[in-house]
């Protein structure tokens, strides 16, 4: 039965359609894997009884011939998505014990498609972090180990629990959110595939907000085809989210087999800075040659304002976070730490409830929005954000999709002092991903090879707004050539 957890979503769905096994058998296989891999701390809330009840309901639908697109497929849900009747904390002490009375639009769509929810996945607190080490429940652990070492490695962040759970076969696929690379970077570190859709493609309703102009939900899965299957279910207009797009949702799986011959692949010079890890460069060059061999045309492009992207991101994202997190005051829900006055209650609750990284970003955000600094920092960052977006618009006049590394390194050890003692080092992990969020574009990370330490390295494909189809078909072609071995 444990072999069932090796199946992709597509393979599992075919098996269920043919009645080779039942949804309950499939769910029990994943529940067993969850039990065997608790050391990885990927799940912060398990709901086995709910999952088995959903699986039995799925089997009844198969018997009646009424199965949905994801009927009986066991998924893990990032703890940022509100799930009705299932605890949702954003892995923060301040939301201790919060059980939402409603369902996020994305998870509601997945339930309507027949998915089974195994539980909530670990993440950086309020999605703020690049290693999953800021979680109130302790870090998730990457199931990969470096050759010759038994040291625990980070799974990346903020969707670290999602990537670790998929890599360790604890769920068939998972939801993630991406504000500056939080789907793509953990996917790269854990050797799985992660897709950040265009801003507005998936509803943000019911997702605990970090930075509202940057956050976007997306899937983390075993391969490109599974990402396309999940995006089919997750995407679509939602009247409850004023930023969600009314564009029709195509069948993203329909384009996967299309040829990439004649496609123009942009390679940005700015993503090859001096001192870039040679292993990341080598992996990138192999990807370029594979696409060239498949008939694609390689086109050099320039994204000149890339060098400002990190600085812009770490002004805009904390500014929006400081505003969004003002609602956590100990009055309405979650943690409450009493005080002698209302102000003291607020201070005590927020001081105890938020971790160091969240407090740091609230302070930065409040500072850049304050009188006398708004024009100097926040307004200027918004203007440079427009220039970064314009760079992509100009680049896409010359190419159809852009190929870059996903992250500058492979996974690093838990508690790495170079990261923990200097938060800027951690933020630099987002150097190849944040521009995409600032421009609101779709991007996908797929595993492209192993480093000299035997750890996964990822390649990133970036597309035009609402052109996930070109990103997916290019990734699918590249995936076939790479033939990465999932362990």
C-alpha cells in the first residue's frame, strides 16, 4: 500500500478511475507516511478522521460515476489558508487555537473538485521567512540529506512544510503561497515542482494576509503535470476578492504536450552576477542547452532594474505587513495577554504573540510608512517597482518565456549561523524570485539536477501575465529532458 504514495496526482486519479484502489486505501497510505515521517514536522495539524470521511465520500462518488477532477486525492494545506472547522494559525502564537468559521476560496474550490484534506502544513510565521525556521511550532525539516552528512537541512520558506511533505510523499500535492518566492524556493530546496500563478489568477479570499499586492496562492507537486491539474481547480474569478481576475481559466493540462520548437527563451544577463555559485550557473547552462536542443531559440535579454528588486521588496512587503497585521490585537480572536489598560493589553499580546522576524518586519514597515519617510522610502519603492515591471514588458517583446536559476544555493543546514545572525543573508535567498512578485507574473520552479553535495537545484521559468500555459509547456518539455529522479 505504501507504493501508492509514489504516484503523481495524475497517476493516482487514473488508478481511482479504474478502481485499481479506493480513495480510502490511498488516504490510509498517506496517513501511514505522515505517521512514519513526523520527525520532519511538516504537518502542524493532522485531521485523519476528517480525511477518511472525505475519502469514503469520494469512493461513493466513484461508485455513482460522479467523481470530480481531484476526487479522492489527498492534499496538504498550508497553514495560511482558512479551513472551516480546522485550526488555522499561520504558524504564529498570536493565532493560537483559531478555528475559522469559513473556508478560503482556494480550499473551497479544491474540496468542490473532490480533494481530501490531510491537515495543515508548517510554514514560516505569517509567511515571513525563507527557511521555515520562524514557525512557532518549530522548523519543518527537509527530507533530503547532503552526501556524507546527517545534518538536518531547511526545506526553504515560507511554504517549507508543503515542499517537505510532497518530497517525503506525505501528501499527493500541497497548496502554497508565494509573496517573494515562497513556493518556488522551497520547491527547489526539496526537489519538487512549485508554481506561482499570475497575481489575480487565484483568489486571496480566506488566505491570511502578509503583503496584499504580492501574495498569490499556487500548487506544490511532484511534477509539472500535477501543478497544471491543481491550478485548474484552484484558479478562477472570485467576487469576494477585488484583486481576482475575471479572465477565463483555460485547461492548463491541454498544452503540456505541445512542442517548444521556435519558442524564444530569454536569458537575463543580470541573473549572472559576479560570484554566483558555479553549480547554479552550470545547472542553468544545462537547462539552456536542453531547450536549444528541443528547438527553442535562446535570446539574451536585459532586466536592468533587477539589482533594486530586493530593496524594493523589503520596503513594500513590510509596509503592507505592518498594515495587515495591525488587526491582531488580542480582542477578537487568538491569543490575549491581559494588561492594566487597553494599550497595555495590545502591547503585551503583540509582544508575546509575534516572533522576532515578524516584529522586525512590522517595525520596518511602520518606519517606511511614517511621516517624513513615506516619500523617501515607500513612494520611491513603488516607482522603482513600476520600472521593474516595465523591464519585463520590454523583455517579453523579444522572448516568450524567461529561464533563470530559482535560488543561488542548495538547501543549507538548520540553524546556519550565517543566516540566523544576519537576516539580510536570509533575504538574499530571494534574489532570483522577488522581481516576479513585484511584476505580478507567473513563474515555476522545477528540479533540474543535484549539487556536488547531492542536493536538488531548481530552474525557474517566468512568463507573461496570465500566460501560465507557455510556462507549463516549456517546463514540461524541460522536465522530460532532465528526467530528475525523485527520491
